[in-house]
């Protein structure tokens, strides 16, 4: 039986993240994948909403709502790959007791405000030029060592080469290295 991997979208939801399909295609051979729209989980409306308004809705309760819903929907052990705001949702769900084996959070800059990590294996990825990634002291305090992607901004995760690198690392943890690709992380 393949392990279950939840993939949580960024704050724009599944309708606005065509790039997520590359992660699904690369990870589907070894996981049973369940996609979640972070906006739907958090009851955040995105239609005609400005980016700042979407972000504010998550901060004003959408993250908590989404984490609560996710915890109630997924009762067994899961691994999670989450992007940006999705990482905050997964972290919060894990902190509230959701049974997570591995949490892979990409560009989840709001995690810099957290003081304790969930009880699971955590791997974080940030773009080196993203001005909001956590400071080195935060990583040290939580005993985390994330790779910083050279020249990567906040949305570096939408690129195909980055998807291959991240998925290669995830696959190698669960199933050995991907054939024909090297994992430079």
C-alpha cells in the first residue's frame, strides 16, 4: 500500500495553480495523493479578490479554519507537501495533533512567527531572495536546516526545475532516488 500524501495549495487555491500538476505527476507513482485547495479549507473567497485581501482573510482566521477542517478530514497518518499558506495550515494542524509523518513546506514564510514545531519530521524550502523567509536564529531555535534555493523568490516553487528537485528529495526519502534525475539538495 502506498503512503498517503496530502498536497495543499498556496493561498490562490487549486484553480489558480496550474503548476501543481507537475508535483502530482512526479509523486503519484509512490504516493496516494489527495489535493486540497487551501482557500476552500479556510473558507477564503478568492474570486475577484486582491492578493492582499486573500492574505488578510487567511490571517484573520482562514488558517485556523483550514487546519481544523483538515484535522477532522484526515484521521490517519499522512505526509504533507504544502505551498506557502498551505504550509501554515499544515503546521497548525500538526501542532493541534494531526498525525503527520513528514511535512514538506515550501515558501511558508509565515512559519517564522511560530515558536514550536509540530511533532513530525519537517523539511522546509525557501527562496534565498525571499525577504520574508525566517532568519537563521529561527531555524537554530527549532533545530531545522532548510535548503535555500539560489536566486529563488517567494514563488520559486512554480518552476519545473524546482519541482523536479523537491520531488526528487521527497521520493528519495520514501522510495530511493528518482531514475534519470539527480537530487542536488
